[in-house]
C-alpha cells in the first residue's frame, strides 16, 4: 500500500562522529500468501552516534580505559553527562584527537566528572563551543576528579558563566595538573555580564590547579559588565562549614606553579 517499512538491524563498528554510508542492503520480502521479491538498496548520509557506554572503550593491562579517537572522547562525554559515575576509573588518552563542532564538554552542571583523565601529553584540538554555562573541555570536574597532562590547541570556548580551556568549573577537591593550553585557544565572553572565565579554568572552589601553562587569549569579546577573568583561572574561591566546637573550617582553593603567557 506504500505505507510498509523495511527495517534492517546490525552492528556498526565505527567511532562516534563517523560519516555513515551503507551499501549492499538486501532482503527478501514475502507477503501473507507467499508472493516474494528481493529488495536491495543503499543508505548514504547520517552520522554514527555515541552509545554512551564504556563497553566500546578498550582497556590496558592496568585497567585504564583508552581514549584513542574522537569517538571515544565523545562517548565518555555522553556517558558522564547521562549521570553515570566514573569514580575510581582512569581514562588514558593515547593519540592526538581532532574534534569538531559536535563536541560536548565532559561533565555538565548536574553531572560532574569524578574520575581521572590522563591526557598523556597528547593534544586535543578543533573544538568550537559557543553559548551557555560550564563551557570547556570538561564542563564540570568534582568530587576528587582529576584532569592531568592534557594539551589543548586550536579551539574556541565562548560562554556566559564558568568558561575555561580545560574546565569550566572545578569543585570538591578536584585537581587540574600538568595541562597546557596553547596560544591558538581563545576563551571568550558570550554576552554582557559574563563572569568567571580563565585560560585553564573558569571557576574553582575547594579545588587545585597546579603545574599548568596557558597562553590562551581570554577576552570579554566586546561585551560590557563582565567580571572575574584570569589568565589561569577566573575565580579561585573557598568554602567553609561550621565545625562544632572549633568555629569555622575553611576549604580553600589552591593555584601553584602555573605560568601564563
């Protein structure tokens, strides 16, 4: 009648972001009275999407998940941003990774990255993020999460609040260490009143940045009423709680052994 649909299923072994072109689709269609014909065709266009699972990631002898491609990195972001906890898990980048406009930060306002990401001194490039809050390679790092030894180049991060090259926001004893943000990276305000923008991180509270280098351009992008911009971090804040019998207990942020060009 023209309203029937043929569905084909199978497994596509390709990283997320790969362009999709399937050829040689064949099948035999048989109606209820036994009439049959063979159908064949192609499917061009579309993109392989990340499944949002760690099952697709290879592991090494130490049990570390290997980030070997753009698809692996996007898969990690999908997994974390869906609310999955990666506490105690380590992710090791083993190759330089060129990204694109489809990139989404690892961790968002509600779902921080709590694991360990080891960049292995490898580079990530080609990110172009624009708009919103919690903007960076990692949108939100927290709960003892660690990001270390990442090289970031040829990327632009534009946002309104908590915008940084490595992390938009870091909290709860998280650490960013040994990272390098090169001069081809730009951190930009996306609107009037933008706040907390930095070359390494936008805003940290109860967190540490150490041994990092940044040559990123950090700019208000022509907007007015912006505040809390920094070469390394826009705002390094502390938190406190009332400790019974001892007054207030303060949990500071720390920035040490860093260099901004």
